């Protein structure tokens, strides 16, 4: 691994292509570097000028007074490979390429980008870009970027008084958005460490930087703007590492929508991948997805201020002096999936003595203006925090005037020691600078968006749960099933689409036996099988040439055992009539499944993430609603149960319309086994479809009504390019 | 109707309860009034002081130098009725009660609140409050409120240079939130006219103020914060009036969630009503719901800047210099339900000549920094606006620096004349004040939230559609169906829950005949009916004492005509065994319905809004997902079709899983007829349930499988109180 330290913390820097024209990017970048108090040495490299912006310029990187630690290349794309080669030969161990015109431009550009990665490997250089907007190392005051957010007149790069003791780093594949997050965070007094934009990632990827910064140990919250994950295995390793050390990664996923994904493909030559797949993987690895830029900042504010006291659950107490604003916050909490329970009697009694009768202690606690005026916010927040029903507190304030907060400040400061529960503040008016200062100094996160505040609480509660879930066990079990070799060989030997009977026999090896049935080769065999079952059966012609069995009359349902012989002849005849050339393996005889909840359980292969387990509510009408959840494989029983409960219609598994509760344990068991199957045979299987699966009442298990496996035939190497 | 003009535009004002102590609310309100250049005369009224804040004070409202136009009451609740009576007798025609402690406090308070409304009527006074935070009339600089947002040092109340020529008024049942919206809008340069908080609405309601302001004709956009609608008929009249004159009403509904609604109930003694009902009514009357405070302001910015050029559809073109930011905006557009289509070839060609090959003209149009640097944003926006595929344009800018916008300004100004399509701007960095000024002056709405910008475009597109839909016809047809009298009499005479056969006979009178069937009184009659049908039938015992027929074996399905006699005896016997006392009307004989899409069509009565038509996808599994839509009644065919398409799973009605398209025309027809039924019998019917209804293939109509009507028995007068 090349040394990213040389890139982010150089003692000496060559700016190749630097210019004195500060209207252009080649001048702006040098101007920006020089406008901050960076302590390192800066060497402009220019073919034409001997002096650039008052500094002596050098014609080439190999005749600098010293081999620079780090070279910045801002020259036309076609010169980049040669110049990078020069850097390598001159002993420069880190480089950043700002130039555009590589993979995002088509085939010729993609070839040049490949050259960059080869040169980087050859010289073991830490190479960032191309097509990046640079970075900023805030503690070093080193800002090699042309982003207007780092203009000297855009304001100081460190807050006069930071919120909390921690630091935030931004890593973004998009230059504009990466620095925008930094810029937008300014009024919130966050202390930043690094803002890195990675561009096309010819060599170094976003998660290489996360990895470096985890080792550096000085970043407490990561804000990532991702268009794609280039190396899924690296992602998994680094994301798990971050989760285990408790450094939250907040992700803004760029290109979630169809037009967005289309644009990403054209813009950085990346395949954005399915939004649902990304969400499933983010969820597994505890990454926190933020939908809006300002949410990313809100989340960072929450983690920096309350990272040492994350909410233990989702139950929120709200204190407010404005009834309407309290309700607004309750609505925001509910929208974020938080609970706002009515407080317990003891807590209510302790509050009731302090508020007029037109207030209420139920929750939201309407302390009334009069109550707050008398006692301050801190007293009420303290009382609410005592409730055993509450995991976190939101205090609704009006921070337009600071005078009142000023008076309350000593109590607010004490409150942080009196409770270990997190306390968040939302102001419905715009806060004065002084109010922000006071509350930040006392360690409180202050939000101007009620919904942003609520989403922050939810994100922190979820993150705590992810951490707890992960702390004791690895995220992916890696041992193959004992039946692996046998099934692997069978898969290798089979045709592309496996018939139901064939698919079932492979799944059976993994303990998925929900209705294997008997393959009958004659009417007599079918009759015997049915009489052993002793109740109505289903008959299904098995042939790899007949995928839609029902449509050609190759299925008979609800056949009484005594009618089996006739039904056997009927389905075979129908199959032969419709598909005369079909190679028929036999007729599958299965007991008819008793009623229950219909679900679909499957595996589908994501281009980037590999196999994902899929669970959806089933039935003709439901599929139009698309109530489907995904998870990476393998999955343990607990995760399978959690996934079942993430279905929007998961109420169907409880006591529902006269039915007793469903056997979700058996469903989870099926999911665990199928996920192991998918994990073991990831390279060989594109799709598994158990559709429908009937989930019976608790204790009665499940029935797999139909099964299908599609083998993987196309082995893709690397990524699609925009041209595909 | 009392004269609200006296309240909002008084020449003389009595402040009853005024104090010199500016720490308290009684001092603050007078201080705030005096701190703005209000031209009217202000008379403090005080029992104890002869001078208040430098003004001569009077002991009572009836010895003022003149009968004041308007009295502000800020005295303990128990004195309010008497004092209001004094005002009435003194000839004061308008009053505002800021005091708390009325309906929100319990029964005694509610009685006092009733007194207020009686006194207001007796003297024909315009009375606002109680429990309000006051109001501000910005053009009159009259600010009778203690909100910190109107503090002198909170900043000017009018922007130096306003966005557009129009004005915004805020009307809020919550004091805190109403002024918060005004406060938050300050950085956006909106010109406000009125900010009115209405409190408990003992007399004047939010929509009285909207009505007044519509007549006043100086408000172009209304921002409403509503906890409840007290008078649904007034709402409907005023909302329709606003829609017809094209003055958008943007609503923040307070108490959307369960904990929020619970808090509203305790806080203003209001029943918040079902969120879904409110949404259905808002939708019908073209009100625009905003989920977050900042969305309300974004929407107002959009309407003020582009209200004369609303997007004709949902197809958006995006121009950007930052690839990532363009994708982010595309994601935001998709999330708001907008389309971002690939541009047509002619438009693309006209753009391609101006951008480097690493940009793209597909949409989002990545003009690249280089392209924008050369030509400016306006040129690209102009080119995109020429596309016939595009209804509106979003330009993604970085407004941190204004220099570049300054250069582009003449072109930006021209652009507004060159196209009638609306152009929105989103800046991903924080805008400088000068940037805001430049863009506002050129008439562009500038957003800092990508998602807020996209939601604004969507809101304006929806509003335009609402207006077009409404322009030619009244929103509710009011003539009763010819069968009204007959059905009304039958309903009056019937028991509470009507049996299927009885319910069907009433619905049949409205042309809802989707499977009436024959009521057989004997096995022989049943056999005849079945043989006429000539295919399998359903038999259902009809009795008002047996509501759950299936569970007591009182239903037989798929009965062959020749088996009818036996089945008849079986269901009757079973019914008699389980419910020996049942009064049995007969056995309904109906043809079995062929397969199709299952839906539920019903009517339910909302406490506030009366009957609402309900449509949901049906079937056991679907109900857990709750894919349900509502609409006020009556409904025309077009609105019924639109409602069908609002189902999340509406794809089920198209070509779906091998089925031909469904007969949505017949379903819409059923909905129209049922909505007329519900409208006509609103006072007598609590619930109608057609469940399931089978929608067959196009041309084959629908089958109503079961029907139920529940009569309305409890007539509620007025609103629940918190105590209930």
C-alpha cells in the first residue's frame, strides 16, 4: 500500500502546471494553497514561466531543490501519464491529478486512466484523481484545491470555538459536493480534519482514505459522498473496521434514482448499481445513509456532540415552550420512526408541579412559556430524562434571543453531567450567533430543521444498534457448508436453468426441504406417491424446456390420490402437445400446501455486491406494491428475523385476519440456509427463486411451492465503462 | 361577518393589561408595537398605572379619548369575558385575546371560551384568539405580538430588495410556528403582508383571515399552519375561492402523527383528524402540503418568483457545472416525483458544440466548469429551455462567489424574456449575500436545498394541474340522485347494519348493480335461480344477526347448479346451529365471479370532513401493506380515474402477470356512483364496504362480491374537547 501520509501531509509540494493567471484553475489552485498558512515548501513547475505568483518556478519535477513529497498535476490530460512517470522517476511518492478527460470521456480517456494506475503501482505512489477537485488538510492548513469553499474570503477554515472535541472528515467522489458539505457546515462550528475529493479513482479509492484516517485516529465522524464503490471487498473490510472502533460513516449516495444513475454512468464512467443493493449493504455494515446534504451535517453535529451517549432506543421525550412547535417535533420524530411515548406517572407528577394547568406533561411536555420563563429549559429536560420510558430528549427552543439561554447556561452545563441520555436542541426561529455559541459551548447539538434533528436521533439510535449487533461476532461467516463440494459439482454439470426438481435436490442438500416431493416416471409411481401422501396432491411436469408449466397445462392442483393416474396422463399429454420437443424428466408429486402467508424468497446477484438475499410479500396483488427487502449473504437467524420485520406489511405475520401468528422462525431458518447456499455458490448462481413460499402457523413450518435456480454464465471482469 | 379590517388595520389601539415591565409578556407586546413605525394611536389600559412605557395609561376601555378600533387583551383568563364585554359596550369593533387558559385548560376554560364567542357575536366584533401570539401587519408596521421574531433587533421586517413583486401572508394556529416561518424567511428576501396567529379560534378562524385577505387582493401566496379545520364548509368555500383566483395556499399540517395528534388534542382542545382525510381534502382543493417549515418557505420563493410561469408538466432539465451536484439534483427530482428525460437530439446538438467531450448533454446537462466559464449559466439554460421535452429548468450553481454571476447577469435577465418556462436555481455551496441579491433581482428563485428545490417544482406543477382541473367546473356537484327519496326512506326504516341483500338493493337504486343476485326463500327458489345463472354459484345466508357469514358456515361457494338444493339446506342448517336466534331473510344466490384484480371500495365518515370515498388494493396479503387512497365525495369520472392511479400498486390494473388490462373505467364508474350515494346520504351513513370488488378485464366490468352498509346513529354536535 502506498503512503497516503505523503499525499495528505507533505513537507514539500510541486504544482505541475501552475500559472499566474488566477482567473484560471491553474492559477487558482496555487493561489489557494498560498493563501493559507501551510508550513511546507511549494514549488511551481512550469514549462513557460520562471516565476509564478512570486515563487521561483522550475521547468520540470526532476530538477527541484529536493524530491518533493507530493506533486499536483493540473495539465492537459494527454500529458498526464508522461508527467506522472517523471514524478515516479524523480522519487515523488504521492501525486494528485486534477485534470479531466479520462474515463469519463470515452475509450481513449479510459486507456490513459489505466496508464495512471499502472504507473502508480510501478512506483508505489499514492495517486489521487484524475478528475478531482483536490483536498484540504485543515490542521496543516494545506488546501490544494480550486474549490471556492476554500477561498480565503470564504471565511476561516477552523471555527473559533468548535462543537465538541472531535473532528469530521469528508471524502467525496464528487468535487463540488465534497467541498459543499464543508462549506455548509461552517455555521455549525464543526472542526474538520480532511476534505478529500477522489475523482475517478484510478488508483486510490474513497475507502483507502477512510482506512488511512482510521489508522490516523483523529477523525471521529466520516462524511462520504459516493457515486459507486469500486472495490466491494475493500469496502467491507474498512466499513467493518470503522464500525468496530465506533467511528460512524455517514453516506450521501449519489445516483440513487434512475436519471441520477444514468448521469453517474456518463459522468465518472461508474456503474451506480442498484439503490436497494447499496442500502442493504450499508445497513449490514452500519453505514448511515443521509438523503440530503444538510442531513449529513446534522448527523455529524449529533455524533460530535453526543457520540459518547447515543440513544439506547427510539423513545424520545420532547420539552417545549411552544405547543405547536412541540407537536411539529413530535410529527418529525414519528416521521423518522421514533416513538414519543406518554410519560410515566412519576415523571409526570414531578413535572406537573412546575407548569400551569394549560400546559401538559404527557409528551410532548408543553412546559408553556410561563413554565420555561420561571425554571428554564434545563430543569424540564432533567425531569424528562429521569423517565425510564425515555432514551433521548429533544428540547424545543427559540434561540432568536440568547439572553434567556445565557441565564439557563449553568443549569444546562450541569445537566450534561446529571444524565447519560443525549439531549438535542431544535430552534424553530433562526438562532442568533450568540445562542449557537452558548449551546455549543455547553456541548449541545443545535438544529434548525425539526425533521433533520429527528432523523439525527434516529440515525444515532440505529448506529448504536448496529454497533451492539456487531461487537461480538464477525459480519460474515465464511465457512462453506459441508454439502458445498457436492452441490458445486452438480451446478457445474447442470444446464443454465435448473428444473424445479433439480433445484430442490440441490437446496435439499443445504437443509432446505420444504416440499421436495417425489419425481414419478410413470402413472403407477405417481399413484403410489400420492397414496403415501394420503391427501390432495399437486402434479407438475419437470422439464428444462418448460419453464412456464401452468401456461401449457403441465400442472394439476388439488388432485385426490385416487385421481392421480388420470391427472398424470393429462399433464403429460398437455405438455407433449404444447412442447413436443420437450425433454421430460418426470412428474413431480407433492402434497398440496395448506393455506398460510405467501412470500417470495430469493437470491439475486448485484453487479457490484454479489448475491443478495431477497424477501418479499407474495401473491398476485402484492407484487404490484413491491414490498421487498434485501440483505447481503450470509445471514444469521437474528438478521433474518430483523429483515422479516423490515417488510412494510410485516403485520401479516402476526395475528392477522383470524389467522394465528405465522412461523417466522421457520421462515428465518429458510432464509439463513438459502443465504448460506448463495454465499457458497456466489460465483455460479445468478438467481434463486422460491416463489411462492407458504408460511404456516407457528410450529407448522413453511412450504416451498416452487423453486428455480439460474446458473451464472457470464463472468464479468471489472467495471462497465460508459461506452457499454 | 365582523370587520377584520378593523383588527388588522386599526387607526387606534387599546392595549388592555399593558405594563412597563418589558421582561414580561404584558410589557413586551407594547414595547414591540412601539418599536415599529406604526402610524396609529396606541392607548395602554391599566388598572394600576397612570403611565406605561412613556404613554398615558387609562383605567378602562370606555374612557379612552376615542372608541378604539381595536383592543388587545393580555390579562388573566378569568377577567377576559368581562373585559371583552366592556370593549363591546365601548363600541370597539375588533379585539385580540392573547391570554391562555381557555379550552386548552379544561371544562371551565372551555366555558369561558364559549362566552368569548357569544360576546363577539353579540357586538359583531372581529375577535381573534384566545391563546394567540398576536399578529404583524407588515405594510402598516403594526406588530401587536410578543414573538421574538418581531423584536426590533431581530432585523428589518421588510427586505431591502424583495424577490418578485408579490406578497406572502402567514396564518397560523400556532403562535410559535407562525412567526418562525416569517423569521426563517428573512434571508430569502420575501415581502410579507400579514402574519396572523389565531390561537384557539373562539370566534375568527384561520380561513376567515384567508377570506379577508383574498378580498383585500394583496396576498399572492398563503402559508398556513393548521392544527385543525374548525368549519369544513368555510374551508371548502374559501379554498375553492383561492384556487379559482390562483392564490396558492401552502399548508403545514401540525399533528400529522399519532403522538402529534395526541398533543394537539391536549394543546388546543382540537381533534386533529386523520392525516389521510386531510390529505384527501387538501388534494381536492388544490392546497399544497409542505412537510417541513423550510419547504413552506421554498414553495413561497418558487411561487413568488415563477408564479406567472408554472411548469406545464413534470419534465425537468438540469444544467450543471458540477457532475456530482447535477446527479444529486436528478436524484432530488426523482424523489419529488419529477422526470428528468434524456433531451432530444436537436437540443443535444445545440449544446454539444459548447461543451468539452467529458461533459454531456443528455440531462442532467453537465456543461462542465470549462463550458460554464466560457458561456455562463444563462446560455445553457436557454438551450435546454428550447427542448420540447422539458417543462422547467433547474440550474445548479455555486453561489459562494458572486463575481461570475455578476458577469452572467445581463444574459440571465434576458433569459427571463426569452422563455416562458420557469427556471429555478440551486446552489450547492452557501450563497454569498451578493449572489442572492443578483439572482433575486433578476427574478430567479434560489434554493440551498436540492430536495427543497425539487419539491417546489413539483408543488408548482401540481398546483397548475389543480387549477386547470378546477377552472371549468365546480368542485362538488350538489344535486341529489333521483333515487334519493326512496333510499333515504329505506335507510331511515332500517336497522343499523344492513344485510348484504338489503345493502345491495339500496346501492342498486344508484346504479350499483355489480352482482345483486336473487334472494331465495326456499331450496326450490334457489335451484331455479342457479339454473338460470347456469354456472357455479355462491349461496349466502342473509340475516342481520349474522355478520360474519363464512365463520358460521353460512356461505357455500362454487356450487354447481345441480348441487344447489343440497348446499341451500347445508348453509341454512349451519346458520341455525350457530345462531339459533337469527332472524333469517333468505339465502342469496349469485353467480361466482370470474377472476380479476381484487379491490376494496368503501365510504368512511371522517369526524371533521364527513364521508370520504376509499379505494384500496384487496386480498389477504395486500391489506397488511395498506395501499389505500381517499377522496372527498362526490367524485367525477376523471377524479375517480386519477384516484385509481394514485394507488402505489396501480400497476396491477395494466397488463400484469399475463392478465389483460383491467376495466378501470367500470371501477371508476362504480366509485362515482358510490360517491354520489355517500354524498346524498352523508347524514345517515357511517360506512359502506364493498369488499372485495373484482375488477375484470377491460370490457368485462366489475363484480361486487360482498356489500355492507352501516347506518349513522350518533349525531355529534360540534367538537370533542380535550376531556373526552
